[in-house]
C-alpha cells in the first residue's frame, strides 16, 4: 500500500483524539513488528500477513496483527486470538476481548510495554501455524 493511502486513512479518523491514538498505534506496530502497514477491508491497519488454506480448500490472505480505530473503542487484532495469553493480559490494563480482538476504550488504558509483549507473543505463536510475511 502506498504511504499516502495510509496517511489519508489516518487523517480521516475521527474524532481527533482517536486520530492521535491511531497515529500512535501505527508507529507502535511498525516498531514492534518491523512491518509496514496495509489497509485491509477499508478500515483495519494490518502489519504482516499470512496465506492460508483450509482443509475445505478455501484459501486467502489476511493480516497477522494490527488495529482498527473505531469511534467507540480501539480494536487490536492478534490472529488467531488471545486464548493463551492470560498472564500477559492480566498486566495490560483496562480492556475487554473477543476471539481475536482486544478492545480498549482509550489507548492510555493500556500499558504499552505489555501491549508490545502481547503483540510479539501473538506473532510468535501465530507463526507456528502460518508463516508470517512482511508487508
């Protein structure tokens, strides 16, 4: 993805506080993963990707980790999920979670060092199932 497309996406995030959080998360994910961002499904910033093929024959490509700056909450994605990271999540700060989404009301609710540990652990765990490639 061209840098200008990423920049355009980040500039369009509202409200302004969420935009600043998105810019901070972009720098964070670039630093932690070493990958450049790519926009997925129009509103998710992904870092790294993997190609999958299920036994059913279905195949595709999806991002390995990333975030979406939603108006109500920040969604942090670790594929395939957070099931094995309870000890890290216990130290993260205020959050809720879904299967592969971690929700933060605001970025300041999270300990960024712990979030970095979580993203790295997620990529290592994920890489055991699907090889992660750079973007």
